[in-house]
C-alpha cells in the first residue's frame, strides 16, 4: 500500500559561525516551524518548499514527510540543537558510518556534536520528514558585490528567472539569498558559488526557462560549489559537451517532480563530483552520451567521491542509457554513503554500441530496506535509444561494498545480450550483503549468457584514478 501523502516542507537554514545572524525569511517565502535549529546557541531561519507536485503525488514511491535542511559553517567541534513538535525519541542519524549519536534532552529535543564538516539526515521516522544537516567548512575568498565579472545576489528573495554566464564570470549567492532562476553556462573559467539557495520550484515539471537548474554547455574549467539547489523542474546540474568541471559541496534537495536527476555528466570529460549531498526522485547521478555530433563526445574520467546519496524512486547510479557515444570509461565511484534507495542502485546498461569500460566502485556503504535489486550489468536496448543495438561492458570492479540493514534479496545480475554485445571482466572483492560475503554460487547472484571472466575476492589491483 502506498504511504499517505503528507504536505512537504523543506527547511533551509544557513549560518556562518562567528558572523552576524542571517536575515529573517525574505518576504514572499513561507516560514515554517517544522524544526527549530540552533548552532552554537544561534537560532536560524527556516524556509518552506514543496515535494511531489501533482501529478506525482500519491504514487507508490510517495513517502510523504516534511523534509528540512540546515547549512552551517564550522571551524571546529560544534554543537547543534534540534527541537521539533514531533517526537524525536526514536531518531536515527544517517549515514550511521559517521558515528553522530544524538543526545536526548527530552522527547522533542536532541543535540548533536559535529567534530568536522558532515552532511547527515536526522530521521525521526525513516524517509518521512527528516531534517538534513549540512555542516560546511568555513567559506573563503568571498567576492565583493561590485567585483569585475561577478553577478552577486545578497540576502533576500530574487526572481531573475534566467541567468546566463560567459567566460571569466562568477555567480555568487550570499547566505540568506533565495534566487529563483535557472542558470546557463557557456564559457571558460566560470564559477557558481556561495551559501544561498538556487530555487527551481516555481516552474512546473520540465517547464523551466533553460531546461536544467544549471546547464553547463560546451564549456571548460567550470566550478559549482557550496550552494543549495532546491526543487528542480527537470535534470538539475548537467555538464554537456564540457570538460574540467568540478561540483563540490553542493546540496541537492529535490524529489518535487519526476525527471529531477541530480547530476548528469553528458558527453563530458574530467568531471569531479566531490563532497555533495543529493536527494532526488529520479537518478542521483546519470552519465549519458546524448550526442554523437559534438567533438570529444565520449564520457570519460568521471569521479564521484565523498558523497551522501538518496534516491526516492529511480537509481543511485545510471550508466549507459541514452548514450550515443563510442565510449563511457574510466569512472570512479568512491567513498560513498547511500542512505536510501528504491530501484537498482548500480544500473549499468549500455546501448547503441557504446563500450562501458573501466569502472571502479569502491568503499561504498548502503542502508538496505529489503530491496530486490542491487547491481545489474547488462547491455540493453530500450525505449530511449535511437540505434536499437545493445552496448558492451568491460572491466567493472566492486570493492569494499557493504549493505547493512534489513534482510532482502539484493540481486546481482550479469548478462550479455549476444556474442558481440557481452560482458567481460566483472570483479567483486569484499562485497558483503547483510553479513554475507558475495561469492560464486551465492543465491542472489544471477549469471546469464554471454558473460566471461567474473571473479570473486581476487588480490587487489592498483587503484584507478582518472
């Protein structure tokens, strides 16, 4: 039975320790009291946003819940106090690997001690209504509002709708700024940064003025860092036909609509996604080779590391769909905490004759809730493909991957499509699922035809670093 729909709130709180308190909630933004948060004794503002707009509300993946988030800077150990009208008696803080243990003051009040920057989900009732806490390292090199090449938005509500950035330009969203806009980047040496919120929630599904909350097109040397993205109407951050792109300490608070993918590197090279938090309805990270007609159209040398990931409906990682490129290769997915997922979190399904090769998945911790599927390596043809031919898979490694939580099937499926579109080279080293090490013959392992060279727990190979 689908969970009951609960009107969704999303609370944004941003504070820089040692600085003046943030401005109050801007006029035009609805304040919420779903959670109260104090950081080192300073109370911070809260904001409201929607989750699962019609026609998506009430679907089987509708987990409901008012979800909130708080940004704060910390230079050292910091105490965060949380109070809520709902009971916090059974609260869990994820990822549990971070070791943050709540101290109860009473049934409605807890404190947490952050020893260093972390991104966590404070969950009184699982997926329903968490508070996301984003502890950041102190911000440095803040640009002046009138600096050359800087588009500066200070505290308050702004509605530019569309922002276009060219070479040597910086978009800066100050703490306390809510900027309702989509951003188009076309140039070299471009930055998007700050402590503010980039908000796409005014647009209906797939009707934003740019098409993505941040579209990086035919660009190079681009950095997106520190901002919070809220309520994207379609794919959120999309480097297309670009190179040398870094996305660092970005917090994505989505699940408002379908097709709100978190970060989609398309036909791009040298992309780094580091120290981010992604909550989405659709895929958290989807790599695609959308276009054969752009120069350097492969998807190559992509690193996703030190991130916390949550997907309500689709996949955590999708590699290979809609991929009209010869290669998708040299991919590293490392040191990740997957705190909630629904569909297959690692779905590697190349099509259109694309070779998916040299992928390392390493040091990953998943919170399992009894799901059916875990990993699928399978060349396919699907409805999104123009050339109705499967792809090829070569040399995929899963190392130090642990699923903890509720018992479930957690299937691992490896299957080629035909003798020419096969799977060759799949290595599983120290993969443990609810206490059981994955071995050949495990009941949840399904090896189909056209599969060669599958290994379990071999001697470690050199670490891949694109």
